[in-house]
């Protein structure tokens, strides 16, 4: 096997591992919609507020008085993650 093939195989493995890591992160962020009525709910009408109830939680970072939704969750401290989790639990408890 040539040096180029070995390097390419290593790069492909890194890319594949990164892809799997990103897919796992996305899976952790999966939004689930539960339906309690036997009648089908039109998702578009649900999102626009014409029908049903949707709880949408956006977590944003504020830096230099500017909001940004793009941040690395690995850089968030454990105590902040715990506070966020507690607040989300309180919201879920209030709406259920």
C-alpha cells in the first residue's frame, strides 16, 4: 500500500468518526412531538399556532451584547448545563 493510500484511509476514518459524532449530537437534539388526541394534527398548523401547543426552547449565547445560536456545547460549564437542565425540567413540569 502506498503512503498516499494509507493517509487517505486515515483521513476517511477521521471523517467517518466525525460524521458519527455529529449524528449522535443531532440525535441528542431530536425534537419529539407527542400526540394525545386520536385525530391527526397538521404539523404546519401546529408550528404556526393554529392548532395545538408547541414548546420551543432556544439556547443562545450572548457575547458583546450580541445573541448567537451557534456555540460549542463542550465549552459550556457543567454548572451551566445543570442550570439549563433544571430550568427545562421546570418548564416541562409546568406544561404537563
